[in-house]
C-alpha cells in the first residue's frame, strides 16, 4: 500500500468504527459465550471484565501509540521505532499469530454462510432442539461442505483487501455496526422472554467462585485479547491509518465499551435460550449454532415469517461482523509481506489467502475425518485456538507493554495520547505504571500459574 493511501481513515468516527469492526466479530458472539459456558458462567465474566479494564484498555492505547507514531503496519513498526534491535520479532510474532488465527477463524466464518443458506431456505422451520445438534454435527464433520464455505469466505476477504481497505472497511463498518447492535438488542429481548430464561440469567449473573481455577484466568485473559483484537498488532496497524486529530484514549475506550457490550449481550441471548431448550452451556464451539436457531423458532413460534426474517438477518450480520474481523487479520499479514518483501499488494494478498485456505482446510478436517490426529490431546483446530489466543496474544500484549512502558520515550507516549499536548492527560502516570508493572506482571503470573509453578 502506498504511503498516501495508508494515511487516514476519513473521520474520527470512521476510525472508531473500523477498529470496533475488527474487535467485534465471532470472538464476541461465538467464542465469548462458549468460553463463558466452559468456565462456569458469571465468575468468568467478572474476571474477563477485569482483564478488559486492566490489561485490554492500556494495551490498546499502547498499540495505538505504536501504530500512529510509526505510521507502519505492525511487521515494520518496531523496525521504525527501534531500528537495529530485536524488537522487530514482536512485529513478526503478531504477523504469525494473525495468519494462524485467520486460518481457523475463517472455518467458523464459513459456517455462518452455511447457516445463512439454511435460514434462507427455511431449513430451520419445524426442527426440534435435538435436530439442530445433529444437523450441526453432520455439517461441521463433513469433509467437503465446510471447506467450500471456507474458501468462499476467504475469497470475500481477499476481494475487499485487494480492492482497497480504507473505503471498504470504513464505509461498511459505519452502516453495519449500528444495524448489528439493534438486532442484537432485539434478540436479547426475545431470548429473555423464553420460558425458563431466568436460569440462563442466573448463570450469567450469579458468580460461583468455587469454580475459579488458573484455567479460568487464562481463559478470560485469552478471550479479552482475542475479542479486543489485541496482542498481534492488528489495532496498531489500524492506528497507522488514524489521523492526527483522532484521540487515542477516547477511541480505545469506545472500542472497549462497544466490544464488551456486544459480548455480554451475546451471552444474554444465548444462555437463556440454551437453558430454555435444555442445551448444556458447555457445549463448546457449536453453542451458537445450536441455540440460536432454537431462539428464532421458539420466540416467534406463532409468527413463522418473523422467525424466518430474524434468522436470515442474524446470520448475515454475523457473517459481516466476521468479515470486518477477517479483513483486519488479513491486512496485517498482507501489509507485512508487501512492505517487508516488496511483493505487490495483490501478490501478497494471494499468498495469504492461499496459505489460509491450507491451514483452514486442516482445521476444518480436524473436526471430522482427521479427528483422531491430536497433539497435547487437542485436534488442529483446538490447538490453533489455544496457541494463538492463550499464548501468542497475551505474550504479544506483554511485550507491547514492555516496549511502550520501558523502551519508548515517555515524551512520545505523552505526545501521542495528548495529540501533541492539546488534550488533557488525566491518567497518564497511572497508564505508564500499568504498562511498566501491573500488566506485564499480571500476564506473567497467569502464565506461570498455568504451568503449575505457583
Ligand atoms: N476480535 C475479533 C473477534 O472478536 O472476532 C477476532 C480478531 C480479529 C482477533 C483481529 C485478533 C485480531 F487481530
């Protein structure tokens, strides 16, 4: 991408919505509910919120600082800000994480396309809860069908990346994000009106701290990084397109609030529905694909037309939310290949898409015909999810804290956060203290705990 092209999103709100478009995606609506379900509910959510506040917000501001100050994608940013040092490896770690995440994320994104088709052809009508479970299993384990959707989804992403990200991302985010919010709120209301909904709410709101283990902390931290698109330089790459007038602190706060709001509301949609139809909250990655079709059928049982419209609309929006995230992942890797190895942008994009199709195919097959091939007791799909979300992203986040907290000059951080001194910097010292001590030590403790050393 040329320098002139990378300069700015058109407006402050455009910058916020593009970053929110990256953050809000399958992580909120698909991954957050099943991680919450797997880790016992409300207590996990509280720890998650703490991670967003204490780790997520400062690290997002740190990534914004790196991106806007270097005006380079993450693969290059550290060579610009710390030339001749090993910090460049932090950029490379992010690029690798982005590539691996895109590989398995696209599989799930592909599933949303299948569900658009099923909803559109009215396949959900008259199915019982168990039928949805069987249908999902049959589909996700099929050796061919999910692969086709995977390729289609990656080609859609490829198309936007090659066409020019700026207009595509900014314009589509401005329209799609508000529509997504409205729909999510409507669905939450529907879900709460189902019989037995209160059991689901209780699961979401009443913490049971006896279920909190080191694993819950690692899960919540990994989810916070994944959901906020942090730890791999994605938001730092986007910040390289921020204008001078964009307020980094406000933007981080808006993105954090929007992202958390969508995730919690996704929980409000899914758990009352799951309890209402008797689906276990720890069903795992299949959770939204088996509970949501039920919500539509049951909430609108007397009005089939509404059930139909809501199901189609929901999966279309879910696919679009996933698309704004896959674009941001693809962009990190494409920009890196383009800037570092001087491939043309089109060529770089092709390499990324092709590589992700291969990784995605292996991930998808690992849920079906290749189920028996495991490493550390995990299939390829689960392994990629674990290694990226629970190791690479927190590690990347920890290193960004150390970079901005200790290596980068304080005056650079100050100038970026106050837009060259024109804004008040109320919490600047607290922010630097978190970056220097609280966040890196907190992340390290969670890692060490998981290794069983404390
Ligand atoms: N934050 C996205 C989601 O919640 O779906 C996923 C994601 C996008 C993770 C970009 C990491 C990233 F860099």
